[in-house]
C-alpha cells in the first residue's frame, strides 16, 4: 500500500517526464522562432504564453497577466549551452 506522499512524488516525477519530453520535441522549433529568449509555456495545454530576452522581463510579463509560475515551464532557448541555477 502506497502512502499519499509516495503517490504525490510519483505524480511529480511523471509530470517532470512529460515536461522534459515536451522540451525535447519543441526546443529546435522554438530556437528558430525565439532565439536567445526565455520562453514560458503553459503546462495544461503546451501553449507559449510569454517570451522575453530577460528573465525579469518574462517574470513581469507572467505576473501582469496573472499567470502563476507554477502553471508554466520555462527555458532559455539558445544555440549555446547555458545553465541557470535558481
């Protein structure tokens, strides 16, 4: 019998896998459209809801549209390899 915690953890792992698969499939097309920009995608329907060249800018865009950070997945789309650790 699984605990509620383990079920929640399993659900989060599954969501993470879906998000990673989305980015694996979408990164190259997004690179052609949004080079060197942050791209925020609503998880519920995989629609781009905001783009901006600056992190603060995209966060402000989301806030002004009352879109929660919890409802989106966001990446910096670039040909160069960069990591952003928050």
